[in-house]
């Protein structure tokens, strides 16, 4: 019995995600299962997945956060509109200039946090206020409507198009093939990971647990692949999300640098005394967050096909919520990319489900539900930590 309870506890948020999805499927009379809504779940919430990867790295260092990322998206959108639409610098040059702006801001923010010891929430709160104001000012000065458009079609296709596009309703074989490849990769990783742990003498999940986990993963992947195959093809933003998630999963689980983020969150002083440059790691966390925010701005501009002052509103909150709900400790030192993906998906399902039933849930209810989910996740994290301490 204890064994099954432990499995339930480890997969609590995954189970909640499934239950919430089923609830909204019932509330929407099954429209949550439509191909276009599966596509919308990805395209409308891609910003959560991308921003949350950067937020994860910040939170691992001790529960630190970045409150400025949403406003920075707004500012970058305004700058992107000036570069691509008004000045017509070209897509490649404009993207590089936006990336340069992000690197400069990341270096400044990282320096203030790591070397000047400004508390992260203070440093990023300043950005939260300043960038929203700057972005709004730039937009109002360069457009009578307060927004800038249209952006080049080539830019839109890179970040908001479809790969191997086909008419909606026609089965896209490439999507199905990509789903099969992803399933094979997931199954291999699961079983090879368990075999490696057993070989090294580490504690590993039971064979039954690995089989169940693999079967569920294959079912979810193939469901997504089938639905996307009927919705017009693989969204390019999904390619970006998958690439970023895989890169950060490798960094956090397979590299020495990734382990440093965990050890700083676990015990910063002990990590420093062991010879690790903790200031550099903190600097890199916020530089990385700024670069991730730049990539998010590309996706957001392409999704709206314009730069406007509302872009990025509450994005920082969704990213933080995705991390905490996905099991990233509010105190740092614990969390995983997979957990973050589960958390981001749950936030996305809530966003989409309540949007589809806007007759029942207005924008205020969306905030209420997200707040309760976030609070519940933190309470669960604290109670689990206390239980582990008493063992």
C-alpha cells in the first residue's frame, strides 16, 4: 500500500492535470478534444513553457524569481516593431538586435543581483515597472493606434507557422511519424535510465512503474500527434518549445553547471566553500532568463502579429506558477524540467478551458483558480518537506 501511495505522491500533479483536462472536456462538451484546440493549447501557451524554463533556473538558486520578464516582453515587442516594421532593418538583423538588447539587460541584472547583492525581487520589480512604461511609450510615439504591425511574413512563419503544413482536417503523415519517433525515444530513455541507475547501484523505479509511465507517455504523445495531424501540421512554436525543453533538461540533469544550480539552492554557503563561484552562477541564471525572455518575445510578437502594450501582461506570474505547480521548490534546490512541463501544461489547460467557457468563467475567475492552484502546490511542497524531515 505504501508503495502505491508513494507513486501517487510522486505523480500527484500529473494526475491533477489529467483530472482538470477531463473536467474541462466535460464542461466544454468535448470541444477540448478538438484538433484546433489541441493546437491552441500549444500555440497560445507556448510563452509559459519557454519562460518557465528560464524561471526554473532562477528558482533553483534559492527560490529567486524574475518579475520583469513579462514587461520586458512588452518592451522587446515595441523594439521589434520599430526594427522590423518602421525601420525595416530585416528579420535577421532585427532578431540579432533584440538578442543583443536581452544580453545587455541580462548582464546588468545579473551584475546587480550577483555582485551588488541587490535582492532579485527588488531588481526585477524595477524592470517590471520600467519596461512596461518604456514599451508603452515607444508604441504610443511610433503609432497612433498604440500598436505596430504588420510584421514580415517570413518572421511570422518562423515562430507562428506550421511545419509540413496541410489543410485542416486532412491527416498529416509527418505529424504521425514524428509522434512515433518521440514515443520510441521516450520509451528508450525511460528503460535505459532505469538500467543505468541499477547498474550504478542507485535507487530506481520499479519495472512496473516504468512500464506504466511509458505507456501513459506514449498514449499522450500519440494523442497530441493525431490531433495536430488534423489541425494543419506541426506548429513551429512547438519545435521551439521542444528544443528548449530538451536543451535545458540536458543542462540540468547531465552537466556539472546544471548541478551547481541545485547545490546553490540547497546550501549556497557550502557550495561556495567547496570552490564553486556562486556569484557567477547567479549571474548566469539572470543572464539566461533575459535570453529566454527574448525568445519568448519572438513567439509572442508572431502570435499577435503585432506589437502592443498588453503583450506580456502577467506572463511572469504564469511562469512562476508553472514552476511551483510542477514541483520546483519555492526555497530552491529541487525541481525538474519534466515537472515544469507538467505545471506549464496545467496552466495552459486552465487558460484554454476557461477561455472556451468564458460564459461561465471571466478573467477574474481565471486569476482566482490559478491563485488557488499555486497556493495548493506550495502547501503540498511544504507538507511533503516536513514529512521527509520527520522520517
